[in-house]
C-alpha cells in the first residue's frame, strides 16, 4: 500500500510486491537513498516514491534501481514531495534542475530534455527507440551511465554549457553525429572523464557552432 510516510524495521519497503531497498546517508543528515538490485525491483510496474522513511526524507534514487526493469509503467510521487516531481511522465527534482529518469515505456524517436535541467542522472536516458536527443542550453553535467546502451541513437545535441560527461555515460552508445553549440576549443573544456568508454560519442562526426533546437521542426 502506498503511503507518503513509511515506517519499517526492515531495510526495504514493498512496492508492487517487490522489495525496494534503501540506505541511510549519515554524512547527509541521515537522509534516505533508494537503492536496488536486479532481483528486487525488476518487476515493479508502478514505482511509488515515499516522502519519508522512518521520518527521514527520501532525497536520491540510484540509477541501478532501474537497470533491469522492463516492466516499469509509471512513477508515483505525491504533490507535496519536497525533492521529486513528475513532468510529462518523467521523474525530476522538485526544482526541475535534475533529470532522473525518462517516462517509462517511452517509444518516440526524439526526446527533448526539458529547459532548466542542469544535471542528467544515471540511466536517465534509456528508451531503446530513441534516435535523437536534445539537451538544453544551461545543462552542465551528464553523470555515469546517463546515456548508456542507446544503440539506436543517431544524433545528439549538446550545449556549450556542458562541463562534464561521466564514466561510461555513453557506454555502448555510438551516435553518428553530435551537434555541439560551442566551438572546437570549447569542446576541449569538457571533462569526458573516461575517453575509452565514451569513445562512441567522441568518435562521432562533430558539428560545431550549432543551434540547440527548440522543436522537432528545427532538427537536422
């Protein structure tokens, strides 16, 4: 049963009959991180995110929690949750600066990361149908595995504001083209973290001084 304030003596709560494990981050004022394993969360269809567990706020969800879940259909977040919100089916931070996960079962070919997003999380971009991703101006970080395993991806738009592309962010993802808002010199300022595992992105054909499209009509 979904409840916004969960109390339990276990290290997990039950969601859709599955165990969602959590950890207490003592260095972060005792806040709660949701974690998971392939066995524990692979069959969750409706993922409920409580406001608190044992009185502590749930503030972060690890990307690993969805790596092996092909059943997920919906996120459920309370309107008064202080850390998360839904937007067009996807999961974001309350202020829309952090993008956690795409809408489950997304089957479109083009995805626009919403304006205002500054950080793209682990496993955030994970729809197998995607051919084009547009990252908005102002976005600065793509953390580990944020765009991994996207074998159908053909093109991605990256803003000049991008500063960091994390470990294995593009592991098993090799777009044909990158449309970059900055110059060749600007690109050298991006920390690609691990150039070997991100080779699929680095070896693509890069176009420079490009405009970040605002609609599908503007995509090349």
